[in-house]
C-alpha cells in the first residue's frame, strides 16, 4: 500500500523543521486526538473553542506518528517528540492541500448550496465509486479547515475526488474553490439559510457563486434550473468564465431532466434524461428533494467521464447520513415505532422537505405522524415569519401532532390548529419528557432542528427508552 505522504514531501511542502526523525511516511491526517488512527499525522490547529496544541501529548500517546505544531509552541513538547515544526499549522495544512491538488490526476467535483450539500456529496461518492477509486470529504468538513483537511487526505492515485464547500459569510468560498480547483461544481439550491448574515437570497446566491471562480478551464457548472436564483447564478458563472453550464430539475429544458418519479416510504424510483441519455434508477432513500439532487449527481458523473449506467445503478444503495433522515425502528409495548432522525440541522427548505417525508411515512392502525421541531437559527428578522410559515407544510402533509421547542418555534406553535398541538417548551431539554411520554406503538416520529437547538438528545433519549428493533433481533440471534 502506498503511503499517503512521505515525511520528506510533507516537510518540503510545509517548509517544516523536523524534530527527532518521525516515521518516514504517514498514512493518514487527523485533527482530533480522540479518533486518529495509529501512525496518523496530528495537526494541532486552532479550533473554534480549543487550541490543538493542548492535545498533542494525548495524540502521540494514542499512536500518532508525528504532530505538526507551531514554532511558537515548540517549547511545550519534549525534545525527542516526533514533530514537524511550522510557522502556522493551518497554513501548513493548506500548503499540503495545495500539493495534494497539484499531484492528483483525479477529476474533481465540488458541491455547494444552501441545502443538500452533504447528501449530494455522499451520493457522488457512491455513484463515482462504481466507476473507479473515489475520495470524498468526511462528514461535513466544508469550512476553512475542513476543506484543506479533506484535500490533504486525498490519495495520489484516485480517479475521482469530491469536496463539499460551505460558508456562513461572503468571501469564504473563494479561497476554498481556488484550493480545490474543481472540474465540475454543483450548486444544489439557494434557500434562506444564514439569512441573518446576508439579508437577502440574492446575496446568498452571490456568495455561493464564488465557487465558479475556482473551476478549471474547460470545466462545468451544474445549476438547479427550478430554483428562483438560477438566472443570477448562470450570469455569475458566465462572468467567471465558465464555458459549460449544465442544468438539472423538473424544467422541461433542463439538461438533466426529471421525467417522472414514484415516491415511496423508504426509497424512490426515477425516470430521467441525463445529458441526452434516458435512464431509470432506484434511489435508496426517500424524498423528492433527494430525487432532484440525484439528477445533479448523475450529470456531474457524466461530466467527469464516469459510466452513467454504473453510477445510476449504485444510487440504489444510497442511505441518508446520521441525523439527516436516518430511519430507526424502535420496539415499544404493542409494536414498533418509526423514528426519523433529522436532528443534525435545519432551515426552512430542509424543514419543509422533512415534514413532507414524515407525511409519507407508514404508520400502524392507531399510529400518528408526529413532528418534534426545534428552532431554525441564523434567519435574522425573518425568523418568526419563516417559522410561522411551516404551518402550511404541516397541513399539507397531514401531520397529526406537533411538538415545538424554542422561542422561534413558539411562532409556529401559535399558528397551529389546537387539534395538532402536542406540546411546547422553551428548550429541547424541557420538551424531552413530554415527547417520551407521548410516543406509542405504530407512530412515526420525526425530530428536527438546527444544531444549536439541541434536538439530538431527544433522539438519543428515545433510543435509550425504547431499544432499536435491529438490536433486539441481533441479541435474539446471538
């Protein structure tokens, strides 16, 4: 197996000084001492809350092959510690990422958008892997340190590489797209996310359009023709010199066009025309929003030179990531309950999509469809109206009961018919006992909110109180 990086190459790229000869090569890169693999290089970057230098000793004890530290922090560590010493650790990681991009012959795809970035990235990982070795970002590593980390981890010999690029403020995408230099860039959709920092959808679109600035000559932009910001994005792509613009959606003239789909409780069947080729495929997770983004996935696969038939066939194995629609069967007295974990994050578009999915979820003879909702954050002055507006989605999906937590969700709570009101509390922690006492066999329960609204613990509490059906079955088999 070829090493990810030789020590000499790392040191040269980062202009690093060696302290005590570390291993000749490393197979992985980590910024987390709790999850690193033996032999990894640990980069002591400054996080949002803690300085990575605090964890260097723990990383080395856990088996890290070496640590990359700042020159100003060198005195904190033993003389014989295996270190690479740089002026700035994050700058060193960026330099290594740039070297990874320079050495790879992979076709590179970057994904941005207000919603659907991670699921689209994971679908691309799956679809492209059917055609050749594929590297993709872990988790949602899409920010100023996550993108360089993901790129620095890219092996030299992969055929495809996929990166997710996010932002909270204008100007954040530009250095990341110029670092990754994608051959294909997807913008999933522009929605009112991080509205607090931008004030308008147009400004959000302009910030997302920064991704076009890094597209390689001859590369392509893949845009959602159904989205109201499509024309603005198209103009921005042309202004950035992008020569090929490919569209996807339900629009009759879209290059990747949805012809028809059958939405089922746990999957979807899709008929589409992708860049002139008719294709029918199964998507292994439910939801119209996932169907539409799968069109962008397949278009990007074709643009990257992958086999369309293999890519489409692979999408049958697609499953949502943890906290983004994961379906869990819980065992309750009298039967099972379906728990849909959407607790990772939320915005108006993803909330409406999750509510629609709950409306399609199967329930038992006496079962109810229950939505447990926490605040959607970073929406600015429009926050109250955007929360209140979710009442239309709840009515359309025929949700039986809604439980709300947080001051912003109070606006939705007050807009709901009394028959649908299940319970309200100022915080998720205060709402948790009410939800635990309300769930019965046959119900379908969906939990969703922004990460800061802390809805994840409600999911964990339900799993603690009512064990997973698969866990019980495994125990019985054992």
